[in-house]
C-alpha cells in the first residue's frame, strides 16, 4: 500500500511505496529493516494495484535497495512504469547509483530525484557491502551531468576527513543535500560537534540554503 511517511523519514517526503521487498544485499550495519524478519528478495505483485494519487512526493523503494545488483531489471522497469502512470514527484535512492544509468530513459521528462547515501569518505570504515563511496560520487556526477535532479544523503554521518569529504560531495554536484545522524544506537564512529558545524558551513557553498536539508536527528551531535 501507499504509506504515509513518518518517523525519521525525510520531512519533504509524503509517502513511501515498496513493490520490491526482502533482504537487501548491501546489508548496511545500521539498517532499520534488520529489526524485522528478513524474507528473501521478492516482487510483491499486489502492490501494483495501489492508487498512488496525485501531487504526492513518494519515496519508492524505502525498505530495500531496489537498484542493487541482484535485483531483476524487469522488476525495476515494472515499478518505474507503474509509478509514472501517476502525476507525482518520486525519490529513488540507491547505494548502487551507477545502476540508475541503466534506466535513465525511463526518467526522461519525469519529476524525479535520484539519490545516494555517502556517509563518509574513509575507506577503512566499512558500513555495508555497497559500492565504495567514491564510485557513488562519480555515478551521481554523471547523472547530474545528464540533467537530472540529484541528492546526496549524509546519513548516518560518520567520521570523515574534513577537506576530502567536502571535495567528494562537491564533486558529485548534488541538487540537494540531506544530513542526519544515526538514530538507531548503532555505535557508529561519529564526528564531533565542531567538525559537523564546519562541514555544514561548507555544504552551504555547494547547494543553495533551501536545498540543504538538516534532519532533526542531527541535533544529538550539535
């Protein structure tokens, strides 16, 4: 079903919609879905009867990464084709953003934001089985250069190299940036208050102030 967005979700998103469900191969250490029993990856056919309405902002694939390498291309195409029968804005977020490029023709002329998560630039901090942070940034830059709206999510923020991390985010040329902290008590190596405040100042030079989304959960660090 189409679910109202709540909890720690993006405040600008109104609903979530999940057709592809089950265990994500990226297995992020902080993933909230790990609190629930994880079924095998599957396509929930009945979701394609959902009325997605009009003028909503829908996060599609919020419960598993629908662009992970082990997800069928046919499944993804069916989800996209169904979504675009309705007049909404859609957020598609993946830690494998290189795969967005396989479906760029489906996004032409659609109101979409394509996003990825970059929690840090430190390669020695292993948070998941997802592609490396730098490859995500390169993929997002290519997508932005193709004319699409993009977003970098720095959540949960993890300790980083101050200059290098800013350069990495800037290189990706995001339209929007969202930043937040770990809200799940996962004992991640977090940066200190001063480091985060300095980063926020630099992010304001990368995107317009109104395009920098600071999540409430970041207050715990600040």
